[in-house]
């Protein structure tokens, strides 16, 4: 069994246009010991990610304007985010949705409602890339 204690102050960006989901997930992440950042759309997420360099991004697929797949591709291009852990968190549950997430640069595709034990393990097991990696 893996240790589920958080890495030192891992910074997690939650991107979702549903305020209730974003706020509850951010609160939970804070209780787990992570620094939670929130954005309601792709543009805000890119601005925040460029300024704060999150270690992990949990992104909804069905965002207004820019969908989560395009957001993932753009996040990968930002300086300092090439090694970030990107996970889609979506109500879209088909295998094709998972494949699109992986092709866009995400490590995995989690389906809402998220299995919180799985999410906690993924975050606890993730290791920041070494500097310069």
C-alpha cells in the first residue's frame, strides 16, 4: 500500500466551470495538505498556470470556449509546465474520451464523480520532475 501523505506543498490547479465542483475539490485538496488554485475556463487557467506554475492540473473537458483537450495542449507549451501532471476530470466516460486526453498530453482521464481514494493516491505517488528534466 502506498503512503498517501502529500508531497511538500504540491500546487494543484483545478479547472472547471462548475463552481460547486471547483470549490469542493479545492477545499478537499487543502485538507489533504496541497495548495489549491482554481480557474473557471481555459484562458484563466493559462494565465494562472503561467504565473503560478502548478505541479498538477485537474481539468474538466467540457469547458466554455476552449475545451480541456486544447487547454492541456496549451499548458504543455508553457515554460515550466512540460513536466506537470495533467489529469482530465470529466463526466465524459467513453474510451475515446480517455484516448483524446492521453493524446493531448494528460497522464490519465478520471470520470466524475471522481474516486477520491484514487485521486489521493495519484497525487501522493506523483513525483515532481528533477530540475532541468
